[in-house]
C-alpha cells in the first residue's frame, strides 16, 4: 500500500509568473482543464509533461512535484479510515 501521494506547487508558480491557466497550458502544449486538474491534485501528469512544466519555470522537477505522506482520518467511515 502506498503511503505517499504526489503534490505540486503549480498554482503558486503559475501565479508568480503572472500566467492564466489558459496561457500556461498553451506554453506546455496541454489544455486549461489539465492544468486546473493538476492544480487541484486530481491529475498526475506524465513524466514528459512534468518535465516541460519544470523547464517552463526553470526549476528542477522535484521542486514543482513532490511526494507527500498521506494523512488518514481514522474517525472516518469504515475501519481503515479515509486518506487524502
């Protein structure tokens, strides 16, 4: 069982660069919806896209995307809890 998930600081970096989701999506050849989904943590990009994004911000990929330990709510429904 995996106890880590991938997080990113894409939204902060994009805003610091003064880019809308749409403008940034065009720079990395993807859709605005994909950028939105990544920012919400609903979509994990391909390695190719992750590298293009990191290159756009002139940062190492591990500064943009990083592993974070899942936090489990043991009081949630069921015995195993809900992890985010």
